C-alpha cells in the first residue's frame, strides 16, 4: 500500500525537519480544583455523546465543475457511522445579524463569512427571529413523511435564517418533481439552493448531502467570529508580522501537501486525502507551522500571541456552540465537519466536557485493504 503523504514526508525529512513531538508531560496540568470535575465525569452514565471530528480541506479550492460523485466513498463511510447531528463551520444567521450591526467592531467579517438572507426574508416577510421561531415550531413534530409543501417552506425559512446548508437538506429531501417555486420558495431562492455552477463546499456537498441521506432535517452552524476582537486592533505592522511568523520550516514542509490536494481529489483519492488530513502528523504540522509559531513570537508587541488569543477564543466558542446544540439530546452521535486546522483544538476542548466522548476518525476512514 502507498504510505500516506504525511507519513512519507516524515520518513524522508531530515531530523532537523521532523515535526516536533508533543511534550512528554502536560505544560498546563489541571489544578486540584479543576480535577474535582472528574467526580462528575465518573458519575456520568452511558450512553455518552460521541463526537467524531472530521477535519476537512476547504473544498472551495476545487473548480465548479468538480465531479461531486468523487465524494461518494467519504459519504458512504460517514453514513455507516450514522450520526444524528451534523455540525458545520458556518456562522449562524443570528450571529451574522450581530456582526452586521456591530460592523464597527468587526469590519468586513460579515461580508466574508455570512450569506445574504435578505431575499428570503423579503419573500417570507420575516426577520431572523421570526424565521427561527417557525423552524422550531415545524420541526417540533418529527415526521419522516413531511409534506412537500412543508419542506419547501422549511427550505425558504432556513434561507431566511441565514442557514443555506440546512435549506439544502430540505431541498435534497424533496422528490425532484417537487423542487419547484412555491410555498415561499421563489425561483431565485431555488437557484440559491441548487447552487449550480458554484464551487464545491463541504457544508453543502458533504454535510447537507449526508444529512439528507440519513433522514435528518438540518445541520447545525457552529462557527463563531464574535471573538475576533481578542486579537485587539490590527494595524499594518501586525498584518505584516503574522505572515512572517508563518514563514517557517514547518509551513514550508506542509505547503506541497496542501497544494497537492485538488489534484488528488480530482483523481478520486478522496478517502486517502481525508485520512491524511485527519492524521496525527497533519495535526502536528498544522500546530507547529501556525499556532506554535505565533505562540513563540519574540517581539515586544507580541502580535503572535494576540493572534493566538483570537484563534483559541474562536475555537472555544465553536465548541461551546456545539455543546449548546447537543445539550437537549444527551447520548446522541455527532459529526463535526471543520477545517482541519481546527481539529486539534476541537478535540482538546471537547475532551474536557464531562458528557462528551471524542471518537477517532481512524475507524471510520481506515484503509480496509490493509
């Protein structure tokens, strides 16, 4: 069998280039008071909430004509694991409204990360809160045979709520003849959901597709940018300093692996790519090249440490959003799909939650031919 690319890199690298090992002991061990939480951990009964963190390359790096059928082996593996909730790296509509309202504190963030929900809100004559309230009302009744008119209404409501991936779930669960403009779903909104001619996106082409196959009603957007201010005000000096810190031997070693991903996906090496992206070696390279490099910033301004504050705050709040979403259904099975650089931070923070058990991707993505 062909060795994973990260493994090949480590084998070929000189000792000076090998990714640094993790410390032999915890740098920040829990305090005695923190260890008291272990009493709750020990008291918890089965079933726990199992969370599988799937690190992903951002599929928007691929061309619009990428053959989505190449994703089938990944979808089949994830479908076999049968998650009951799927979390995605997307900002909620409510947070997008906040980011727009406080744009002075978050310049350009809504424009970069938020879909435009205005057309759906105008079509339904609803705001964010109204759309979410109706979604909650409709989904309070579980129905495998939900009428097509209700699914069309839900698709439009999810668009109005700023959640296009969940709108896509409803659209995929409609029989093709029922994917029509009706029940608040205008022709323009239908085109938005169909996303014909757009670049691939893991939220749409993996998460939503999988949710529809599993009979789920939605996915859960858990990304968070309210902590962007943790880095403090930016300036030209800081914007120049961070890329300099990223220019290191670990990032140089990692760059060719990232650059090969589109070609490998186009050749159908989807499972191999995802095995690489979720390997321990990949996590260590990501941390060493990015977050360890900024943590070690020797400058008096400590711009790297400020960047790290943003990154840790963002991931803490993403995991908190997940915990909130999982809360009403303890003991469920959760798939979290997120950019692979988030994976080590997700698993670190999920690992301190009493009710959560982090599941290794190895058993799901394993090369069965070995």
